[in-house]
C-alpha cells in the first residue's frame, strides 16, 4: 500500500504533576501553543484537531474536548474529534491523525491530549479509572484497575518465577530517569527498599509500583512529510511505523495475562510498516502503568525473550545509557507521570526530543530510531508508533 | 460448585463502593463454566493463598455476580 509519509514537526507539553491552580483550558493552551510555536507554523495551516482524553467528563465534568481545545488554541472552526480508549486515548488521536494525513485528506493537523485528575480524592479517581475495565463484570465485584495488574503480576510469578526485585528495579530506574527530566512529576531517585516499604495498594504492588495520578497536557503538530519540508525549519521526525490492535476488555477473557495480544499485534503492524526489527530500536517509551507492565511490554515488543524481561532490567539492558534499548528515558508513567489522555502524546514528545538530540542530561546516546507503546485498560487497546529523522 | 484460583490479589485500596471491605481478596477463578473475575470472601490477614487453590461458590451478589469463599 502506498500511503503518504507522515511526520512530527512540532512538540509541546506542560510540566506534569499536581497542578491545583491550573484548569484544563490552561493546560491545553500551554502545551498546544508550545507545539505550534515549536513547529514555527502559522495556526491557519492547521486543518483538523485530534484530541485524546479519557475521563474529563467524570473527573472534571467536561465533555467535547476537541471543540474546547480548538477554541482555547484559536483554531476557529476546524473539524475536531475526541478519541477515547482509556489510557491509550492520546495515541489513538495520533493514529487517527496519521490515517487522515496518509490518505491525503489533510496536510497539517494538531494532535493533543489532556487530563486533570489530582483535584479528586483517591477513591473517586480509582472509581473513574475502573471504567477502563468492564464496570459490570470487574469494578462491581470489587476489582480495581491496579488489582488487575496485581493479579497479572502474581500470574507472571507463577508462570515465569518471582519478578518482585525486577519490578522494584523498574521503579528505581524510571525514577532515576525522571530525576533528569524537568517536566517529570517525580524528580527524586528512590531505592529498592523504598519500593518494598511503600504503602500497599494491591499485593504485590505498593504505591511505588503504580504510575502517578497527574494533571498535564501534551500536543504535537503532524504533517505530510512532503509538505513539512516546505513549512517548517524544525528537524522533521518521520513516523515510519504505526500499529493499532485490540483485545478482550475483561482480564478473565484474555487468552494470556502475561503476554498482551494487543501489543504483539500492534507492534507487528508497526514493525512491518517501518521495515525494522525490535533490535533496531534505540529507545522506547513503553506503557509502564505498573512496574510489572513495563517488564511484560519489553518482552511483547520483542526486545527480550518471554520470561527474560526481569533479568534484562536487573542486568542494565533497559538502562538509558549502556543498555540494549533505553526504556522510558523520560521517567515513564511511573516518574514523569500519567495524565491519562495526554500520556500517549507525551511519549511522542520524549521520543521526538531524543531523536532531535535535544534531551539534555537525559539524552540517549546515538538515538536514531524510537518507539512509543501505549495501552488502554487491561491491554484491551494498544497503539505503537516508530519514529526516525526524515531523510 | 468448586473452582480454582487462576490468579488473585489482596486489595488494600478500593473503589468507593468497597471502601469498607479492605483488605479483601479478588481474583480470576476457573471452573467448568470458564474464567470469571470474582470476590473471594473469608480472607484473614496473612493467610496463604496460591494459584491453583480450590475455592467454593458462596452466593450471588445483588447484581447477580458469583461470590466465592475460601474452603
């Protein structure tokens, strides 16, 4: 199939964190305007807006997020759409944008995500997040979202051996990376012991095995590569691979809880389109909603054989420097933060920064090919993108 | 009806509706009817739980979901 090549020409994001004084409008304005300024284009070139958001209707009483973002950013009457696929809402927006630009429908579009979460109490946020699973069959019997991944961890231990130390090492590594990222919510290094001693959420997960509750927003400008070369002086980062796959929403229906079929299938589509193999990837922002998830993702993306993810972390193979593939140099959902609908776009922000060579103290050496991996719910939705500087 | 534990966890941070029940055990249990997510009642702090362990059907909750209990 001969689609048009698509690239990222501008990126912007807010600092992630507990931002009680900032509204959704405020967060969108900062990140969206930053992305447009970064591309150095006139706003009038933007033909459509794709906006990822998971839960503003429940947590902030705000629907119609596409239209809201267009008004905030002064984009007048362009078409907008909000995409929702739980924690994959942001990357779904990019996937739709890629399809629209590939097809020739649009030349330049804006893609964003935003979420405001920290103003609600823990039980309300937990209840909202539980809607990423099946509310009738899971949440209503007492199953929380973290508890599903705790069950996945226990099943992983049963099938492949205890990975508790490796899970804690994931948290330690991501916090160390986050400490170098000015946009990260957590900028403190932690120890293995601190992870073990954290407040227990759902055994074996402590609070340090869980991603953060975060306010934040991220935007990117996406353009047809042939058009990009005419309108921006910015380094053009081509989206060489795009994949999107689904799986059963309930954990009980899945064929396996330790291999995510949606990741396998989305990755296969993206690798095939990009004509690269997992071994070609220099850095990857993977969906570490929980520490066990990062380990499973690095296996499912083909970086390490099944069951070898824990050993890979413990032997430094996922380290930012000197490893096989740098995993979550931004700090990931664990330390950078997880503003749910913005997360998929915030992952792209990091990969583009790295491929441009602009990541400063957290720069991955020789970063040529980067990957983003974003899952929604219990890996019921997965979107993978692969990036490289355009020729 | 008996079922075996496919996987499980002790939940200590819950949604609004289950706030008064923590800590409690939920899991995926497997029987001839297939796998289902379920509450497993009768957990006491520190008791050993393992995958493959047998649990017993207790009752249907108000919404018609199966609730199991430890033997």
